């Protein structure tokens, strides 16, 4: 059974550092990168997951699931007729289960509609057929009730496997004033659940709200676990300033409150991303973009000596910034510097997902429209 004790031991550190300096060129010794197109002709690919046979699953926001195998992209037959694909919402995060070799199961996040009416964002579990041609829901929903804005605004959902094998879910605040600070809502939060059953886990930091791990978030887009540490990081959109990367602490408030303590019903985006005046204990951002924003999205860690000085860095994709940033971290999890990858700086447009594959390569999806790509990025000679 997964217990909260392990998570508590691993995630004691809170970040109180000031926003870091602007991105810089790679440090000396950084290898040049080779960027190859693995799949083309995609439409707003949101996430990518890796299967034991070397193939990949890719979600497309419009409500399609693609299998990429040996350079060939094939649509997976799956009943996705209930996907509410509008604005920022649709078929989104993807997590291949660690026991996939036996279970052939994976989970997805989607905006869900019923009878043409937007209902919620939910997590469903699927089983992929032996030939990879079709997928059937086996846990539907695994987790439901995450709020959904019918317009799709701030209704994203990213999945990750937590430090103790639990399901982590990062959600947006639906651009509604009180959601992020409302502990009764699953929006503007990071959530924890049992990956097999979807049940809340014992030892929740906020016992009356057992799914809530952290709150006070605006528009979470990425979540990644630092290998070997148990530290969990998220990437989050700011309004017109201050995108954030945060180091999570169990039960903590990250300070976004456009309701101004419940006094405003309008979505007042002039408030600080981390409002320490209203919430003195709010956790400060590990890194902030300042002005302008980058529209940070997916996040992953680089492992392997082939990455040189970038090894151990947290890669964050940027939509508006059209680049990938690498946050180099010290052992405590603080940012030492932020590096630009010139081979991805404005070269492929908007970048949505970043995931390191089992082959050690960095896989990146573009998010420009109907001509999107899945890219494989490797150090020269890697």
C-alpha cells in the first residue's frame, strides 16, 4: 500500500528563492543536439508515452490517439466520442502504466461531455490491444469531478507517476475566481490517487480533502519527478507575467487567488501569481519568467552522461516562447541557472510536451496546428 509517510519524507523542502536570471546559452562542454522528426502530420499533440516494444502513444487534443511505430503513425481505434474538444481542452495528458508489459494499460486525461454538455475533466484507464490497433476503457472514470470550463480555458490536465508509484494529476483553475483556493474543488491543484483504483490515498496532508496535495495554482501544464530524489516539480502559466516552475510541498498553498479572499467574483488577473501578502505561508516560485511569459508547458528530467553539463536538468517546453529551457538544479532542488537549447529556439514553433524516452533521447511535440510533429532530440553522437 502506498503511504503518505514516504512522500512526506521526500518532499519536506519548500522553495523560497527569488526568480532566477533570464535564460543563457548552454555552458561550455554542452554537446550539440541533433533534432529528427519521428512523426509528422499530427494535430495539437498533447502528450507522449513509451511502450516496451519501442513504439509510442500520442494524444491529440481534438480527441484522437495515435500509435507511432517504426516511423509509421496509425490511429488507434478508441471510443473518444465523449471528448469535449474546445479551446484549451480536449484529450490531454497520458501516462503509460509501469506494469504495461503485462496489463497493457495506460491512462489519459480528457475534458468530458455528455449529451453535448461539458461536464468535467476526468482520468480514464485504457487497455491497448495486443496489435496496438485499438484501445478499450477498463477504468472509466478512474478519477472524475475535476472542473471544466465549457470554453476550455485553463482546463488542462497533465499526468505523472509519483515518487511512490501513485498517480499525480495537475489541473487548471478553469479561469474562475475562487477555484484555486477552494479546497472543495479539484481545479487549480495537484492531486494524488491510487493508480489502480483512483481512490484517495491514506495520509493526505489535508485530510478533509483527501485528493488535494497542493493548491493555489493558476494553470498547471507540466509535472515531473526528479529521479532519485522524490522531488516533484510543476510548470504553470502566469497571466501577462510570471510563469512559474514550482517545487511541490505536501499540503502547501502556491498563492494564486483572483477572488482576492472571496471578495471578487470576477477573474481578477492583476493579483500576484504567489500572493504572499494575503497568504504569508504561500510557497514562492522556484523560477519565474518575469515579463514576458513563455507559456511553459510539459516538463521532464534529463538523465545520462551523454547530456554533459545538462545532465540532471529539468527541461520545460514553452508554447509562446517557442523554445525549450533547461533549469539546472543543485542537490537541494534550487535553480543554479537556466539554459536555452539553441537547436529548439524558435526552430519548430510552439512546443507542448517534453518526455525523456527509455532510449535516453528527449522527445518533444510541437503545437502549431495540423502540421505538428513528434521530434527526437539527441546529443551529437548519442
